[in-house]
């Protein structure tokens, strides 16, 4: 009788504490699963990568490097693992630059060092049809960015010699509409406007009309311009996505601004930065922070992105240039935020793209207590 009561008491004790320990055992923080793939591996130099969906575009310099670079535009598909060349240099002076992609449309501009060169506008390539079209031919167009039916660009009247810009009247911000085939200059303020970006009906850029670099926003629907930043410091390199704008503040940290609320809601120490919808990558010393705007959580990516530059982000895919002693190549980093058990949501990367797991302390305590109680029962037997 006493033996049965002891067993019953032990079972009751375990059942009593099973629920809370089970709850603790099921509590899991989030971590990052990371996969890194090398896209290019040759002696040619790759630059200016941009990704959308399963397609990556970049420019590539021939080897040996010619006097005027003569970069060509390349398109790579992640699924098929195939690369095609979208341009064909026709003379020693031509140089294709700044490819950008949205859905199945790729845009880029042509720079020519020829002394008699004329405005070239930019080019649009349709991935589905394989058709290339040159548009906005009356404009010296730089840094085209495409979203939907609109392409924003810098309309420059700068004198350009060997890729060195001598500012004469500054750069304006223009928008080309693919459907209407018309160009609208949305900003022709004094001094220089640069680094434009576009998302839905919003255009942002860096503007020096007030002496320092400020961030401006333009709504294509309402045709209204908003002066976003007004500080003595410089705000540079704006990027926009998901209703949020990020920029570099005074070259020391990154600020995140919500268009609807009209305010800065997050500041992150760091420099290099990219954004796509609700995910932000920010470089901070030797590590990279990933900030989820929706959840407000931060994750650390350790040293996975050391010696990298020219990031571009689409959803959970980050493309970048990795600098090595031999050459600069393009890499693709894919990440997934999954349930983990490392306590603070930070990545526990082992340096090879893998993450370690640990047993929660509550689960371990429950197992140990169970073993002790079972041993006591057996001892009484």
C-alpha cells in the first residue's frame, strides 16, 4: 500500500509540474538560418548588383580593364543558374552603368566619354520578351530606379570627363512613365539633387539646396514635395520601401522614417544600409544588424558580411560584392527568421552559415527531476 502511494505521489508530482515546464520548454526565440551562394567567380570585375525575385543584374568590366571601363550589363537567374549579357559595347568610349530591376523589367544608363557624345537617356529590357528599348533620349539620365510604370532618374547637365563630374548647373530629378512615354521633372531646385529612389507613388532623394544634404520626398499622385529632414548635419543615401524611408545621418547612424506618421521612429548605429518592406540591414563595425520593422526585433549576422559592399535586398535575399585580394565577385545571401532557442534572438552562427541549437534550461530541469524521481521509486523497490 505504501509502495503504491509513493508511486502515485511521484506521478502526481510530475503531472503537477509538467504543465509549467512544458510551457517553458515550448518557449522559443527567433534566430536566423543563413545560406550563402557565390554567383560569379572569374577575373572580371563585377559591380552594382541589384536583385528582384529570382533575377540579379550587375555590370561587368572586361579583363584587362580598358581605358573607359566598357562595362556590360549581365542578367542572372537563380533558378536556371544561367547568365546572359544584355548590352554590347559598340566603341571604346561606351560604358553601361547602374542596372536596376523590377518584376521582369531591367533599366540601365549609358555613359560615353566620346567628345561628341549626346544625351543617351536610358534603356529598358523586358525579360519575358527579350526586347530592349532606348527611352528619354533627350536627357542625360543617371542612376535610374524603376518601380511599377515609373522610372526615376537624375537629369544631369554636368560636364563629365573620364567619369569625373564637374558640377555646372546641378542635377534635377526626373520621372519617366512607361505607359505615357513622357518625362516629368519633379525637382529642379538649385544646387545638386542625387541618390533618388522610388516605391509605389513616392520618390525620395538627397538634396543640397539648403547647404547641407537633406532628404526630400515627392508624391507622384498629389504632386507635392515634402522636406523631410532639416538639421545642421548631413542626411544622405535615402532608400524607400514599405512606406518607410531610411537614410544615413551624419555618417554615423541610420534613421528610419515612417511616411504615414511623418516621424523618425528608429535610430540604429551603423553606416551601410538597405531596406525591403519591413526588413532593414545595417552595417555596424564588424557585424551586421537585421532589424524587423514589424516585430521591432534585431538580429546579429556576426562577421558574415565582412569586406562586402554594394548591398541590395529583396525580401529574404541579399546580394552584395565580396572584396578579395584576387577579385571582387557577387554573392547571394538568403536568410530565414525561424524559431530558435538561443535566448535573445541573436544569430548563433558558427562562421560557416550554420546555426547552433541548445536545450532550454526548463526542459533540462524537467528531465533531471523526472530521472531523480524514477530512481527513488526504483530504490524503494
